[in-house]
C-alpha cells in the first residue's frame, strides 16, 4: 500500500492504493437484469490466483469466492483499507466532487471495480488508436486526448514499429510537456 494524505478525499482517478500487482483475468462482462452490467473474472495479485469475482447484475453485491488462505489475506486487506480516506461516489457511479456526490470507504470490491474500469478504458483506447496515437499535455482537458495520425497499419508490425518510434520522437520533441502517450502497439504506453 502507498502513502496517502488522510486529510483529503480522493476521486477514482487518484486511486491512492497501489494496484500494480492486481490483475483480472478471464474478464467477461454481460448485460443482466434491467440492463445492469455484470461481470465474472479471476483475481490475481502479484501473479498468484486469489479468487473468483462475480457480479450477477441482479442488484445485489459482488461475490468474491476465495480459498481459506486467500480469504484471510483479503480480510487483512479490508482492514487496512478502512484506514484510507474516503472516495467520492454518486448514484451514477464513481464520481468527481460535485453536488450529488457523497463519500464512501475503500474496500476490495471498489478496487476490483477500478480494475474493470481501467480494462474498459484500455480496450477503448486500443480500439480507437488503430489509425492514430493519443497523447495528453497539461493543458489537455480531462477525458480528452490530442492525436497524431499513424502512417503504417497496426497489422504491419515492422512498419508500425518504425512509425511509432518516429511518432514518439516527434511528440516528445514538439510537445516536451507531454504527460502521456497512449495506443502504442510496439512499446509500452508512456506516462510521466
């Protein structure tokens, strides 16, 4: 767990918890009862299987099915998370501070929802960046991206690698204040 400032509230984008070792595998999302979104997945922490997680989209909570050893680990994690500052929440879901947002404590379920949100964002970016690369600078509005058009098709791996190297160098030279570059296929996405 990382150091956090307990005197302030966090938005979901500012997740104060280190989830770098957390991963959802076999994530399957589906529409359930009354068009609620459900999912099922396997939770891995530091490369080790921990639990099956599921939300059947029937209006109840999330199920986390873990072995006894892993249940004890999750229970310890739940206790640790109680010490974290609250996050913003609204009926619309994860919220930024606004009139309709309230506060909620962190728990394992909220972290899993963050992982699902990040996976949805990763898939969206991958789909949207087949013909361009996204990047942001400090003055880019939240939720928006600047783009550079690709010259090579993503399916042409050799030319795509050369094109991405050219685009990466061009973005870094023309926009030295760049904060992130997304949609790269031949190297890791870049963030400051």
